[in-house]
C-alpha cells in the first residue's frame, strides 16, 4: 500500500492511477478546482485502504 501527496488513504499499485483520474473527472464534469476534488475524495474515504485494481471501489 502506498500514500500519495494528494490522497490520504492507502492505495494499492493499480489504484494509484484510479484516484487521480477520479479527481480529473470531477474537475471536468463539475467545473470544480482540482484541490476541491481531491479534498472531497479525501473527505469521503478517510483512513480506508483500497486493494489492487480492480478493487470493489471501481464498480
């Protein structure tokens, strides 16, 4: 499991790309700043760990 500079939860290798893509989608679809998108993701999943892609989170 790894932690990134942006996301506070522990992510397995395959999920390291999934969360930044989720933030990018939020910026594109909702027109919010990236920092806000990352903050919303961090607020929604505090302290959780996500397994290798495809984790259940991806469905």
